[in-house]
C-alpha cells in the first residue's frame, strides 16, 4: 500500500498505517512532523517513544470507550458488550479483579514449567516439514502452536479446537471495528454468542482444582469470582490475544530473519541469542502496532491541548523505531541491549501473557534456527490486513533439515 505524503495529508488514518506493507518509512516521516499529530475523526496520534511510553502509564487516559462509540462501530448485538468487559479496556477496580483471576496461570514459574510440553509441541508441528521440505509457517506453526497452548491453558479440549478457532477468528473482528461492514456484524454477533455459551458450559463443568484456568475459576469461592459473564468474556479475550500476538511474533520474526540472513546465521551459531532476539523481533516489526486510549479530562501532549472524550492512538510500531531511543532503529540486531521496546504495551495494560509469549517465541526460533540448515521463501507471502494487528495470513517456506 502506498500512502500519500504526510505533509499533504493533515488527517492521518492510523488503520492505513497498520495495514501498509511497510509502515516504517511513513512512521519516520510522521515523527519528523512532531510527537503528536491529528488523525481522522478528531483522533490524535502519538508517534515518539517517550510520549507513548509515558501515556501508556498515564491515568488521565482511559481504556474504556464510551458506549456511543461502541454502538457506532459494532451495533447493538452481543459483540457490542464484549469490549467493555475485558481487561484490555477495563480500568481499576474492574481491571484489577479480572487480571488477578486470569493472572493465576501466567506467572513466570508456572509458564516455565510448561517448557517441556511446549517444546514437544513445536517439534511435533515441525516434523512434517522435515519430511516434506516445505511448510506454511502460519497455517502449520504460528497459528496451531499458540492455539493449542492457550486451549490447554484454559481447559478447552483438543477435540474442540477446530470448532472453537473459527469463532475466535470472527471474534477478532471486534478489534478491527473500523473495517467491519454493517453486513458483517451478524456473523461477529453469532460468534460471540456461541463462544459465550461454550465457555460458560466449560466453567460449569470444570473440576475445581484443575491446573487449567477453568479449573482455577471453579475453585475460586463464588463471592470472589465476580460477574460470571465478565469472567467468560475475559477467557475469550485471552484466547484471542494469546494466539494473535504469538502468530505475529513468529511470522514477523521469521520474515525478518529471512530478510537478514546474517542475523539468522548468528542465531544458528549462538542459540543463546534467542532471548534478546525475541525482544528484537517485537521491536523491529511489532505484532501490535497501536493502542487506543480516551482522554478522561483535558490533557496537554506535545504542546497540543486534547479535550476530554477525544481518542488518542498510541503508535507502538512507530515508538519502537524511534532513533532517540534505539541506535540504528531500522536495522535488525539480535543482540540489541538495552531494548526498551513497547511490544508488550505498558502500565496497567502490560500484556498479561508476556512470559508465555516469550516462551513460545524462544522455543520456536531455536527450533527453526538449529533444526534447519536452509530456510527460504517458497512463493508469495500474504500480509494480513488489520487496523492494529500486524502478521501474515500465509508464509510459504522451503526448508532443509540440519
């Protein structure tokens, strides 16, 4: 996608930036115009690292959107209730309660205990590629890996995955409402209604004390659980967020390595680089390109006065290429340190699944770098078109086992 010159386009559509084949030159041009810019429909865009980092932690910006805004984009069906009940958009005290319940399964010790199982899963998913000499990285690894892990974490049986996943993909349209046509709302509403029924039954039937999230919720005293509908929606969001971010990390990171073969060779020679490499992939081509907040009160940002009720788009992808913070920001450097990227967000809404995403990323890139002597693009890659999430729909590779 070719974008008009920013100077000639004073009202900038952030969703166009997220959908571009390469948004980073445009981010660079925007940054030269100032840290804060006017977007479409009265929205403000923030592009530099210092401002984005500070605003992710600023209590004057809320994550909860007015009901009128949600109705405008999603209508009045079941999907319209969903954004207001999840940790991504909640503010304390609701956010604190929901995060405490979900966080039981995401501590670093709990996640590290999953290493053998996740490693075996990665190995099993790559086994057909060793025989065939090719794979679609998205369909055969970047999607089934996080989907399987999140299903098991929540307590969704493996046998139900094929029925659950298409509905979760439809659910994802809630987070790209700007591109959702009115005639597509019924499908999203149907998916949300079906998933709510499924997860409600899962919680009802889960044996208390299981190590799954469903079991942990079942073991929580009723007076401490809070609203069941909110718990259900947060489990649905967890499923969506868990596979979407990892899909972007794996597919974007692999593409970065293909375009920088010297860095792939570094990783082959020194697999211990995989930990900083995951951070560099998150910085270099961020799976989450932007985050939206709403001003609770009048606030001044970068010399601009923003009225209460205005939306503020924090461009994480632009902040992660800010030369004021990152030396040689357009270069991929797997040993980059320090690396204060914002790929996991920040503040109250810092990604709940950070440790799990790191684990899946580390095991995946280790297996790719050390398990194959050759990895090359084998056909046309297809970028996904989404207003905030950056990943691939298809990434065909030719591979040769080590």
